C-alpha cells in the first residue's frame, strides 16, 4: 500500500485516496455476486434443470417400507437373516422383520409404493426411484455431512453452495441457496456451509428445526421505509471498511460481511413478498395441507415456500423434515405419523410445479441420510443401514415412471447398478449442466470438488 501511495501525485491526500477507491473496493467485495447477477457463471453444457428442491427426511426412512418392496421379508418374517450382516453395525439386530405396509402400483408406470405414501404414489409417473443408493457412514452426523457435502470426515462446501458457486443466482435480490427449517444437530450449519468457497454461496437459513415453519422468517429483512438513507449508511460503512482494508490488507471475513449487507439491502425489495404465503389462494394452501392443527401444516408450508423461492429464482432450496425418521423402535406408529405429515405436501408440490410448467426444469430430490435394516431391533424397529436405501428424483430432465438399481432380496445391500453418494451428487450436478470433475475450487494448495476424486453420472436417470 505504501508503494501505491508514493506513486500518486503529491496533492493526493489519504482521504482522497479512500474516496477514490471506496467504490472499487465495494465492487471487488461484491464481484462474485455481480457475476452471478449478470449471468457470467455459465454451465459447462446445456442444463436439463435450472434449480433444485431437496426434500430431506432427517433420520433415515426405511427403504423396505417405502419404495423398495421385499416379498421375501414377508415370507421369512421372524427368521434369522441367512446372509452375512455388515461387519460394522450401529447396533445389534435380530431376526427379519416384514413391512407392516402393503405395496401397490402407482400411475401408468406401475411403480410399487407402500401405503405410507398414497398421495405420492399417485405421482409415480413423475418419479425416478433409485433403489440402490449406498453411502459410507452409519452414524447420523457423518451420514448427514456426506449427504450434504460429499465428505463424512472433513469440513467441505454443501452441494447447495457448489450449485450456487457454479451457476450463480437467477435473481440478484435473493440468495442462490436457501435452507428452510434446517436441523441444528448432526453437523448443524456445516450441512449448509460454503466452507472454503466464497461466503456469498453459503445457505441462507430461514427458521430452524426447533421452531414451527409458521414462525420461520428472515430476521430484520422487511421493506425499507427509507432506502436512500440505508444506501447512504452502507456507502459510509463501505468507506470505513475501505480504510480498514487499506491498513490490514485482504480480509475474507470482512468482504463476506459486506456482501451480506448488500444482499440484505437488496432482499428488502423482494424477499418479504416471496415468503408471504398469504399471497397464495386458499385453494393452493389447502392443497399443500396448510392450516392450524393439521399434521401437514409444518411441511406443507416448507414445500409451498420452496416452490415460491424456486419460482423467484433461487437455485437450490432445501426443506427439512427433522428429526423424525429414526425408528429404532415404534416403526409402525412413527413411520405412519411421519409419512402423514409429508405425503400430501410432497404430492402437492409435484402437482403444483407441473401445473405451472416448472417441473420440467426443476429437479425435486427426496431422501434421507441412509436407510434401515431388514433385520429388526426389538419387535418393532430397524437399525441404520448405509449399505442400501432408496431416493427418488422428479422433473429436471429425469425419466419419470422408472426404477434404477436394485437391492438384494432382503433389501440389505445394493447389488445392481449401485449408486454411491458421490454418483448421486455427480448426477445432480450433471442435470444442472455442471461437470462434477470440472467444477473445482483451489484451496490449501489443491483443487477440490464436491465428488472429491470419485463419482460417475448415472445416465439411467436421464429422460
């Protein structure tokens, strides 16, 4: 900085320097946001999807009770599992346990879906069910981190952050990545963190799992009563920050704070209206199951808000049903309760997106951090099982009414067209027009990517 000052004409004062460089500093700090707003970040190839809505079922839904029917479990119910159980198990399990629910075909495709999801079953022709997903960690914390960031061990950017970094936002007045009512446990904010990516790509949480979705809001983001005064305040703050930076040098934390101030200022013009569900018709709110006292109210609000955010240009939106799907006991009662809370809202979201012609370029992703064992815990429970579980995709260029992969006859292990979490991430990025091997960021002397050094695109899910 001293060399730069000495090169200026003698008449240039320190105050003049700050005045001359303040705007440039602000533009530098906001360069990443500006590029996104101008559309500069480009996909690697033509995308099939423009945005993602992730419906996260925290706890681990049972694949053999939802989307992966296993007649053999019914036939051998109560008998010992005839195969080799995993070497490392989260807890001890006993004999085989049949599903308490019947599976029935849905839509023209005839995909088998259990009675837990009668409304989603009606949308079977929109679903691409992947029955052969597998991952590496049998504990919730590590499994959530791998699901969201690709690593169950290290701090890494969330998939939502990678999508935002790779594509930017479609709306400069809204974040590129929003997470609705996220869980505060099992990794907490690391699940929506941008880690070493620029901080503008971190997920913006609205509420958290500890409060009802009805109370979730963006604090202090309200329509500005005097935007010109706020602009003057921000410009003054920018000048003070420029002075600080002139003394201290680059400061990533400071620049992240500047970006957050600028985005919050712009959000005042649009975010309150986007998040206001009263702008929807009563018919629409009823379709999502929104209403005081209804078991579907909480997740219905998240799903409708996700549609509004996606429609407004947010690239990645996550809805979290937390933390309810971990049935080591009371499987029948609790899985029934959980499904009742989300079944109608999910089906309504799919139908609403389709009716608005948004499903074709909106990728809807459903699933949890792992599945459950076909062998029982006690008389009415299942343990964690990362070796085989089901997820489904809908819209966004996927092939609806199809099933990809298979598990063994008991649903314990993925055996056919196995899809690792890295493969799933690579496939989601591919649908968004991003090559997972090219979407990299240089940090600590090496190039990082969401899929690390692995991952393949699962072509079978493509339309």
